């Protein structure tokens, strides 16, 4: 009986030690290092204006619909760009629903941007990302939207293209993926223009 009680006491003691280390100390150390070394990233890469209002995050897409803004890629996350319901549509390549939604998105994109009915459309303009929250669009997508944005804002297309070029994010580590344009950053830069 003494050995059984000793074993139970040891098991309880080890459980408490691991609980304190794994559920208390380790998270505090990771949190502290994150705040000290990567403060902006650890807090969501938030964009905050001079009044302290959070305008968005560099890491999460937002739905822009006005003609004066670049439009993000479509989202299948909840009710559109819902970070608490991040997901893709889970529709496969043989899905008629997926085919119909892409076909409609192509028609809408061409119409919104004044393109010919047979003009090529970038894939990211008509399909959602895996998370539904991608903040980037392709450079080609941004360039095709530039004339609509310029017209709506009364700017030259060159001015809009310059803002787009200033907000190109390089591929991860310089070689992973393709360069992209952060839609929120471009739209905020355009809003700052007078």
C-alpha cells in the first residue's frame, strides 16, 4: 500500500510540474519573446491610424466593393472575409456550383473593369484562396483594376500604377511563391493621396 501511495504522489507531483511548465511558464516565455522581438507581428500586424483606430491587418483580406478601391480576391470564409470562419469553399474541380460561380465572377470582373468579353482574367480575381482571407492579389490583377480606380478617383492611371508598384510584396524568403500586391495597403495609400 505504501508503494501505491508513493506512486500516486509521484504521478500527481509530475503532473503538476508539467502543468506549471507547459501551461504556464512556456506560454509566458513564448509570449514575452514574441512581444520583445516581433511586437508588430505578434499583435496581428495591425494598421492603426493617427486617432488609434484599427483600419485592418496586413495579414487579412477585406472586402472592398467601391470602384475607387482595388478589389480583393473572392472569399469563401463565412460571410466574406470572416476570420473566425476561415476556410475555402471545399468545392472540387467537377463541382457545377464552383464552375458556375467562377463563370459569374469572370463576367462580373470584366464588366467592373471595362474589359472585353473575351479578355483573359487572372485566376486570383475569380477564385477564393484556401483560407478565404488572402490579403494579396497578383500584380496582373491590380494592373487590370488600375484604370477603374483611376477613373473613379479622378487620377491618372500612371499615378495609380505607381502606388501599386510601391506596395508590391516580394515572394516569401525571396523565392517562395510570387510577388503580390497587398490590397489594403494600396487602398490606404490611395486614400492618402489628395
